[in-house]
C-alpha cells in the first residue's frame, strides 16, 4: 500500500522487459519508497538484468510469466503480484510494432498484432482495474502513443491498436473517477528503443528516460494524459484538425 507520505511501494510492470516500463520503475526508485517490483513478461528469465539492477539499489524484484495473448491468465498474474501486499501502480507496457509490409498483406499477422496490442492490453487493463477496486486504490499507467491519435496509412495496424487502447484507457479513467483509482494515459511520440531501432526518427523524438520522467511527474500532478514530449500536444491539436487531403500529404511525408 501507499505509506504515510503517499509514496508508491509496490509496482507491477506488464511487459516487464519494456525499456519505457523499466525506465518508469527507475524513475520511481529515485523518487519513491519502493518495496517490491514485479516484472511480468513472456520469458521471465529475460528480466534477470533488471532484477539484478534493482537489487543493487535495495529494491526487491521478481519476474513472473505473462502472455498478453492468454487473457484467461491475467487475473491470476495480478493476484500473484498482490500476494505480498497491495499493488500501488500497474504499468501496461505491452506492445509490438510489426513489419509494415507484412501487415499490409497478411491478415493472420494483422490479427496477431491486434491480439497483443489491443485485446491483450484491454484484458490486462480490466483485470488491473478490478484489482484496484478490491484494494480501494491504485494507479493504472497505460503506454499509448500519438500514433493512435490520427492513424497514418503507413502505420495503420499499429496505430489503430493504439487508438483503441487510448480510447479504452480514457473511458476507464472516466468510469473510475472519484473512486480513489487513477488512470494515466501516456502518449509518447517516436521513442528510441529496441523496437524502433533502424527506423527513421520522427520530429520531436525522445528516449525512455524522458518519457519516464514526464510520466512520474504526471502521476504526481494527478494528470490523466501525459504527452512525451509535451509539445506533441499542440502539434496534434493541429494535425487532428487537418482536412483529409492535406493529412494524406503530411502523413506520407512523416
């Protein structure tokens, strides 16, 4: 649970090897009183370096198996994470980018990506909200993307999954308002990670550490939406209002 100062003590990262998810944990380590971190990922052994790094700074950490494609297991993963005490923060950091040329032609690959990025995340978010409602408190941090705010044709499937994820997260935030449970929707632009390696960076690109810092600042301030960087908010205020013919030109160049 939260201590007398309101500091976060227990954190669960769904997608426990995510560079942004781990950066958020690191940011919390430097500013909170973490007691335990649970890293949930398909291959729990892959989280070993992060667990060792956290142990070196005095934070207990462990990994558990988590598969976004198996929604029937998600509630059990949440219960396991809460076995030693209330979970204060769940970070949903699950997502795959996919190969755009393959996704344009392969309906099976398209369905598989949607299953992970949207269906799997939706299940995890609902399971997290249910856990928080039993506890009476908690904060759900959802890694969305500006790619979902106006979906580009060249990134249609990934962007569409983020659009759905973003919409569900905002709806959850509204439904939980006043309950003691918060939802933080994080909208990064292009982030330099393993997933984006080899891609041409978009304007206002950033890194996991910057996204993490802005996320934790937003959590402290009680924000529902966090832009990373903040200037993307104003850029997309314009981009979302562009007429379709102009948007096709702009998005083709992006």
